[in-house]
C-alpha cells in the first residue's frame, strides 16, 4: 500500500515514482539524469500514433484513428501511463472510461505494454483510474473482462456477476 | 416484424401506433379522440418527478434528482416511451445509454411501467434504442442484466459472456 499511496498523493494529475527504488525514491543517491520515473496523466493530448503502437504491441486489431480520436474526446476519463527517463517519454499504459458523470462508469481499453507487464504497473494504472473515478463521486464502476484478466480485476476488488447481474453484448449482424 | 417496422419508419425521433390495432392503425374507424398511441422520444426534456414516479412503480430505490438530472445530461442517448390518449401523455417507459460516441455504448435504467408490461413494449423500447445507437455507428452495445431479464435480452440478440468476457463491478467499501 505504501508504494501506491506515495504514487497518488504527490499530485492530482501526475504522480511519479522511481521504478528501481519505489519505496524510497533516490535512496541510493541516483542523479535525476539516470532516474526512471513512471508518470500518470489524465490529459487527453495523446499522440494517436503512439497509442496505436501501444495497442499494436498487445495484438489488438487496428481501429480508424478518426474514431479513436472521437472516442477519447467523449470518454469521461482518459488515463495514460508513461516511462520517463531523462528527457525521454514513452507511453507504456492506457485506460479510459465512459460515464454519465453521476452514477456509472465503464472502463475500456486497459492496456500495458508487454515489456512492462508483471511489475504491478497494471495494478497501479487501475488503482489510479479507480481513484480518479471515485474523486468524481462515481460509485458504480464497471468493466467487461476477458477471461484471462478476470482474476486480475478480482484482486483489485471487482466483483464478478454480483447478485447474478450478467454482462451482455449486442453486435450488428 | 411488421409492427416494429411501421413503428420506426414513421419518424426519426417519434413513432406512433394504435395500441389496440397495431398492424393497421384505425382499421376499425376509431376517431383520433379515443385513439391510444405509443410514442417514443429521444428528447432529454423529461419531468424528473414523472421519471421518479416511473422508477418508484418498479420498486427502484430513489436517487437524488440533482444526480439524475446530471446523468441524463451526460447520457449519450435518453429514450422515453409515452402513452398518449387524446391530449393526455403518460411516461410508461425509459432507457438511457452512456457512450464514447464512437465504439461502445452501455444501456442503463431500462424500465417499463408494471401496468404496461407483457405487451411487447419493452421489446419495442429496446429495438428503438438499438436502432438509435446503430444510426450513430455504435457497433458494440452492452448492458448489465439482472438475472430475471437475461432471457429477455437474449431474445433481442444480446449475447451472454461472449468469448468468456465477464461483466464486473467495483463498489466503494
């Protein structure tokens, strides 16, 4: 909990942590130049090609950038996660949510770059996303989970089919 | 199919049908004064108290009207269904959807007044809602169904847990 608490308390929109020494930033006296930071942002100003590259990396099928741009504009929340090393910045994670701004939010397109998986960064991204939605007084946070990530979301406190409520999809023929 | 086709082809925002003679309006020579019409609308100008009354009728717990108003304002689509008899108009059905305006929509708060259930009006309301979302080029229509309405949505073409995708909920402690 200590790591995430520090991560989120630094700033409302951007939080940083040294990746190598998460519990005590720069405890080994590292200089700023060689420090690696993980930065979260809720800014919508994303390079669509960089986002496409991230989605390509996890094997998602490509979507028209015009529609992706529209979807970002009309998402209630857009969260990006970056690795910063000196002046370099790389998009390594993403999530967004639609919402009625009052009761419900639905999280879509959660992605962590394969090279950055299994380090707790997906958990950090989701905790940041939940925190942001909670700060907007959204109490019903929902998502549709692929089978292989159901357990991941369950560990984050998401409940499967609560009281028998079932996720359903309608697709055009 | 004939009934719904007629219902939806009349107008883009409002469709009407005689309830007593759905397949051939006024075939028995009824006058306009005693005609009962079912009208659909996507206007957001709803009387919040009338909506609350409808939700009360199906036993939903009350929600602050201030938040309901905000939710309607920020829903992508708000569908209301009315019974019109002469100059009288009664709200008998409701549904709304959040969306990213590009890929996904999630339908919430589908309600039909108990006195008007079991007449195919829920089906008509959902078909109207799906048609509206499809006309906006939304291809992924989702919802969270209570156990007793899963079969209702399945008959409308909604698929339960497609490819093992599971609906999940997060609530505050």
